[in-house]
C-alpha cells in the first residue's frame, strides 16, 4: 500500500490493515482550495499535520468544510520535497492511547504545499496569488516562538532580519518578512480583510505576531518599500486581525517503531526523515489523542466552522489569554521545560519513563504544577485548571507509548523560559513582594543552565538540542567545569538578570542567589544533579 491518491484506491487493503481512509473526495477538496483558498497555514510540520490538519479533516468528514488547507513552508523546504510531494500531500495520523491502542487515519485535508521562497519565482508567484485571493479568510501559523523573533537578546537585529529590512518585500527570506510581503500583495490587490492566527505555544501569541508584522512594516516604510496606506491597512485590526489562541497537543518526533509497524501492515516508505535543517518528520505523525485549541473569535473576512472541530473552543480574547496562561505558564509547558533538560542530564531518554520510574522527578514535576503554579493561576472558565492538571498527571504525562523525549523538550528553551516561568515568578512578586518561596521553578532554571554545560550527571558529554541562544549561553558558561565548583563565580549573573530572557530580573525577584546555589550544588561532581533534585523534593508526597 502506498500513501498516495492512487494507492488509496485499494480500499480493502487499507481496511484490512485497520487504517481509515478519507470519507470525502480528496481531489475535489484540493481542487477547490487551489481555485479559491480559504485557509492557509505557515509551518507545515508534525503538529500542524496531525492537529490542524486533523481538525480540517474532521470538518471535511462532517461536511462543515468543502476545501482543504493550503500549506506554506518558510523554513525547511525539504519538508515539501520529501514529505508532501511524494505522498500527494496526504498524511497518516497515528493517535496513541495510554493502554497501547492506536487509531490510524489517512488525512486528505492538505490541499497544496508551497515553498514560501522568494528565490523561487514560480513558488513566490503562487504565494502571491493565494494572498491576493478575496476568498482567503485566515492564515494560521505553527512556526515556533523563534519564528516571530526579530531581535537578539541584546536588542540588535538578527542578521537575516537586517537583510530582510534592507532588501525589501521582493527578496524576503525570514517568516515575518515573507508574511509582510504577502500582506503587501493583498493590500495592493484590493486591501481585502484577513485573520492572521498564531497557533504557537507562547503567551499572547497574536500580539507577538502583530508586533513583528508592524515592526517589519515600519522598517520597510522608513526604507521606502511600502506606503502609508499599507501601514494603515495592517494596523487596523478590524481589517487585519491577529486573534490570540491557546494550543495543546503533545506531539513527539515520529517513532521508528511505529514506522516499522506500519510497514509490517503493508504501508510502504514510512521511515522518518531527518532533513538538512534537522527537522524530524515522516509520512505519518504520532501524537496523543487529547487536544485543546481555544481561539479568539475575530475574523474580519469570515471563517470556517472551526467550533465544530474536535477540541476547539471559540472565545473572547480574555478567555483565550486565561486559557493560554493556565496551560503555558502553569499546567503543562513549565513542567516540560523544568524537567526535560534535567532529564537529559540525568540520562533519561523518555519523559514519561522518567516520571514513571524516578519519584524525585515526579515530585518536582508535581511541585511545578500543583504547588507553585495552581495557586496563582486564574480560572479561564471554559477549562478547569485543576482538572487540566489532573488529566496531565493521571493520563497524559505517564503515557510511555507517546515516546516523547527529554531532548525534544530541551529544544529552544531559551525562547520559552520567560513565558513558562516568568509569569508565575511575576505573580509571586506581585502577591508576596518576591518569589523566594518558590523551589521547583528555580530548580528547573538551575537544571536548564546545568544542562547547557553538555555534560551529564555521570560525566559523559552529549549534544545540545537546537536553540538560537546555544552559542551565546555556551560562551557565557565556558569556564565552568563540572567537578570543580570553584570555576563557578559570577557567570550566571548576566543570564539571570536579563529581562529579555525571563521578562524579569531574577535577582530583583529574590531568586538569583537561590538559583546560583542550586547550580553550584549541581556541578559538584558525578551524581550531584540527582542529589540536588532529591534534596529539594524531599518531603513532598507523590
């Protein structure tokens, strides 16, 4: 069986393998999307395909949507060439239950894959056509937090952003420049309204996206590339809206075991691919079944019936903000960022296995969420924080079938600590005057910095997960030697006091010295990290 439109014609073989096929005409929903696109998405990797693509697939099955999603990639063009084109834009969804059950479904909701690449005239022209179409209602994004970043931690432009500002819309390369260039096309085509919907895991993601677009617009206005009318167009949220969202679905890298199992069922060519840009991707996507997507209902050109999608809630901005704060700053992501890097140092490959077998790491995880986060998180109303955390610890975190790795959880942590820890720290400062009563969160920060030394608790070296600040942080920490605490002096001060990283000076918050002490304990020698975690979690009941 081949995962292609031709390969799906042998329906009995797929049925025998226990794999559901689309119940709609894949060619027809693709044709309609190409002729009159309604929904475009930037960042077409794993979570997009199984979550957003899965929502669209469900709407197509119900008849609530009549065309697929147009897919655009701004970063890793190998994804289009190696995963979309060879498989006719089809994707195979693999939902993993905690009892070992799997649900297989072929998704036919991805209509077209375009490289958002100004250096490719044909692809660039096609993207302009899509953005010039009056039918286009929404553009959504899963490009990660760093996709919106224009500046380094010191406030200077990233080199590629500086080049985008200098070169203008016709030679745009970075995601925000590409988007702004396409909005300029839409403005010139008729100034049609549009909703730009960030679905990335960061607080007030819509505001972040808007700030980056407006910054690029202003810089191009100064350089004479765009006019004042365009500035007014993108600045008016009644015309170009930036709805806020909260998204949640644990989506690990594709599993080689699942690839082998699918091939044993008769599905050809399922092996994962690692692209030149270190994207881990496969023709299938494996993930947990639970999912939440809360979207601010602000769509000036109309929208698909998103509220009919599985796990989707339409709400006002304040409800979205509270839901996102509940998940990103308290319940889920802080647990990942506090314990994932530490798990790498302690030698645990899988996150769930670590929590299931190491009582101290489970205690630390529960302290982050239950003891330190829940007391300061507002209730969004549509989702209960207590029930959300309970579901995480009772059902989702222990699911070893997900195969989620601690190394994946260590990706881009520098871009996330301000949101995932900073908001709770600020809440404690506001409530108590400082955050000194926190223990697990500063332990997680110390653990992340200990992870940055790239030496595990047994003294073995490892390769760091990708992070845009790896080089900068490694340079800052280069003189610290594990096993020689005297080499640690004041190297953490520029990091812990940097408000661009944590959104607060951790020394002023009463945590800087505490984190330094924890870090010092962690570099004492072999086994020091395990001992430190035990020390700070001792007495906490499971």
